[in-house]
C-alpha cells in the first residue's frame, strides 16, 4: 500500500519533541540521573550542617581543610556518576542501531544523497544550513540534524578540498555567511592550488565571496 502525507511541524515543537523523545527512549538514564541528584542533596546538606564539626575532627587527625576536601570528593563522585550514566546511555544507543554502518554519498546538481543499509537522506543544497570542519571530517547541518563526511572517505586531500569548495559554493547566502569563518582556510588552500595549476587545471568556480 502506498501513502502520501503532507504536514508541517513548527520548530518549537521539534525542540520539545527532542527532549521528550530522549526521556521516553531512555527512561533508565533519566531515573539514574535523578537518583544521583537525590543522593547528592542530603550529602551536601549534611556537609553544610556539620561542616564545623567535620573540620575539627579532620584537624585533630592532621588533615587540613577537611570540610572543603569532603565537598571536593563529593563533587568528584557526582561527576564520575554522571560520566558513567552517559557511558551507559551511549551503550544503549549503540545497541539500537549499527553505530559503524557503511554510508555511500552521492552528489548531484540538486544536493547530496546519503545512503546506508538502514536509512537514506537527501540533503538539498538550500537545506544545508551550515558547513563546519572537524578534526576528522566535514560537517553539514540541517536544523538539528548533522551529517559527518569523514576525511578518510576522500581519495586525496585535493579531492577533499574540491568537495569543500563545491559544497560551499552551492550554499545559500545566509549559510555561506555563517560557514565562511569555519572553512575559509580550506577555501584559500583550494584557490592557491588552483592558481598554481594554471588555466589548464582550473575547475568551474562556485565560490562566492
């Protein structure tokens, strides 16, 4: 059976949906976080109420700043607990999908087609809201969605620079304005290489300054 629907979702609803989905998708993570907070409150209250007594006991044992040290230890335990909860959430996320799936990227005149075994995305050029460079790849964002194209996907550094320049040149004016400071260094390298190659090695320029 085929079906076609048309609808519109306000941005504010998407923000609320993101929070609601996280809570419902990983309820154990939410309860563990609240448990840590619930345990922290009485411990901090105890330290505040009996701080002077703890300091006196610690000084009798030759430990300076006993109360302050206790606060530090409690804080470190709380941070460590949050880190463990975060690691647990990441493990749950990995268990629900293929975290290392193979992705194929196809570029055409209208946009980028990202294909995996489980899902497909077609990112039109006017839908790319920003382009960023990370230490290991190129990030394209559409609203709250981000797509990473790893540097290792390109056969050479020249091909990577060509991709950056081509995508940047196809962005909307507003997307170029917020992306330029992040990709300008790469664009300059691409332009210098094109200049060194001469007219015979030049490519159609999409870059708008």
